[in-house]
C-alpha cells in the first residue's frame, strides 16, 4: 500500500498497487508549479488510487486541454496530474508520497525545455518531449 498526503495533512490518499511509471518532468509548467528544476511523478493505476480524506479541499487547474493538475487548496501541495487521454493512470507527485516505495527505472521528459541552470547528472533516458509509450 502506498500512502501520501499534502503538507497540511487535510488531503490524504492511498494506492492499493505499485508505481508503474516513474518520470522527472522538466517542462516549464512543472518547474513553476513545483518551484524546482523538475517535478518527479509516480504513475499509478487510476482504479488503485483513492482519497482517504480531504476531497473537499482539492482544487483543479486545467494546465492544458488534456491535463488537469490537482492540488490542496489550503496549503497548495501538488497531489497529482490527471492526463485526460489516459483513463487508466494518474501521476502522483512524489513530493506527496510517504516513505520510499519501490519505483521502476525512471526517465526524464521535456528536457528540451529544462532550466538552463540545471544539469542532469544521471544516466537515465532523456526525451525532448515525451516518449511515445509510457507505463
């Protein structure tokens, strides 16, 4: 069981499954919304994910025509990214996940727009946009 919560603790969630996809996104939206050089996401099965508490404290931002970002409206913590075209998976912000769950091999996406002041110092695959097939 994977568990997680926002900073203020109002929003809590569980995943009755494993992390299927593990990515580090360098797009300008993720950098701004996470206040960091990149954001790390854990792709999990949508039907394995559920909120334990705090659903009424959630806000949704449609960051593009195909993507919604869900965050706590009280503390601002990023909870997940919901890609409209992928009905079987949601991408949880690793910053909201508790502990150190097992993760598959990761990769970097949108490195074509990464912060100029950040160097990627690992050997993980890098994609200018997104790989053709994930998870």
